[in-house]
């Protein structure tokens, strides 16, 4: 389970506290609630979660259910509920339970896209996290939530998965033996990858972005690996797209759990076997403008190469066992600088690094980004490269 750098406990009443007290009216038609026993103490499932997030716990007390229980002379104990806050794309949560009912809960004013899988089958795609699922049979089940949306300006909150009582709770799934981390920009995010057109509004970008169908998750699932997607559209290694947000390239955000840069990410259980880095396209996307810190394109190139090397060295310091793979897919304008970065790392004694060059993409996604076929092509090439380097799974 991914650990957060901060865990606190809070007590108090919250709105929409129990799916079994009032039904949480926002549930979709395909997930209708069934009548409950008069007095229930719903339980929240332990989760295997992968991706950067802050976790808190709330002691939930539902006055409506307390009244029902008192009337039936049964004890109402409330429930301790988790809350997970996150911003980096591609995060996912998995839990195990018994029975034929499970509810996904979260309280966000921010619309996002979620994909829900139960026992490996896609069961729903929604824009709000409150959904109840009734299954055809009792037994042991696994539920998985994948966050599809990239949201840069707001954090999302998931409260987790709830079942009618503690007797339905099972231990969380075990972490997978393999781990891969993907670091990059909009191409790694999967920006607009499901769009049927290239010209898109911002709302269309949000609705057509599905990180779970980007090359990173596709590749990781092929190898049954846990994965992190630490990417941010528009960010570069030293310069962001068109010079926006100066001083805030991807490496400046990378150390933190959330984009407010208040809490450093620390997780001793995250030891990726492979780190795939894809940066550079935004740095050279437009000519350097007057007022930017680089007096010329040559100065930008020199800073890019030196800073990229420093970032890779920091990744090595944090992940001594990982193999570093630099993605070189942004064309001839970027390729020579990435080649120089990898050469400098090797000259400095780094042996477990390589680059992978690819191109000739259709780019029919939003704003001429990778489409689903492009992502699958990249994943196929990554699969081939990984299969040719089996020792990386042993940190060799």
C-alpha cells in the first residue's frame, strides 16, 4: 500500500455520511440501492493504493442511523472512514470484499472521470465518485478504481469503498512484485487521447483524457506491474510550453505529493524496477521569448541538458535499484539534446540507463496529441525493450 507522508485522525459529522442511512441520492440508475436491515454499521475496506496521495481518517457519526438503532435497541458504533487526497494522474485504488454489494464514496465539487472494475470487468465510468454496485452473486470480489482525469488546479478526494458491515471486509490486495514509474508531460498523461478530433475545448480535453489508456498503464498491466504516473501536461525539464509558469518545470513539482508543494512524497515501499522519463517536447515547443531567462536557443539547450542530467541523478539517488529509460519521441529538434543527456550520464559512470527512440505518430488526439493507436504503438515498443532486459526485474 502506498503510504502518505501525513496521516491524521479527525472526528465529527460530515454530510452524506452513510449510504445505508439515506441512500446517497446521486447514485446512477445502474447502481440502485436495495433495502437495508434496520440498524447497520457500515465498514470501509482497506485499500491497496498506488500513486501519490495524502490520507486522513474520520470517525463518522450518522445521527439518522443512530436514531434508527436506538429505536430498535441495537448499538450504533459509527464508522471510521478514510479520505485520500490526490492530484497526480493515473492513481488507482483496489480493495477486496465478500458479499454482493459495495459502494464507492467521495465528496468532491470537482468533476473528474473514474473507471471502476470489479473482478477485472469494467463496471462503470462516472464523473462523480459516489456509486453503488450490486453484484449477481455473493463471494469474494476485487474492486478497482482508476482515475482517468488530469486535474492540475484542484485536488480530488476519495473516501474509499464501503460495505454493509465488517463481516464483508477482506484484507487489501497485495502489492504487485513489479513496479514501474512513468515521468513526463501531456504525452505521458494521455492528454486528449480518446478524442475523435484535434480541435478541442478545455472541457473536451478533460472529458477525452484517459490516463488509464495511455502507454504507461497499458505497459505496466502487460507485465502485471504496479505503476505511478508522475506527469503534468505542459511542463518541461527546464522550460514549460510557450514559457508559461517560469520556474515551475516538472522537476520542481516532482518531489511533492500535491501541487501546492507543501508535503514531500516519501514512501519506502515504492522501489520501481524501471523509471521511464519522457521530457523535452515542451522545452523546445516554441522559440524563446524576450524576458525569459535564456538569452538564446543555445543557452536553453545547454540548460536543458545540464538540468536533465541533474534530474536523472536525483532519480538515481532516490531509486538506487531502478533502471532509467529516457524516451526520445519528440523529433529531431529534441533528439540531439536527449542523446547528449544519456551520453553525459554514461560518461559519469551510470551503467543502468538507456534511451528509446520512436516516432511517426498520427497525433489525432486533442491539440495534435497522441491518440489511442499512438499510445498502443509506444507501449508495444516499450514491451519489446523490457522483454529484452529481463534482469531489470531483479534490479540488475
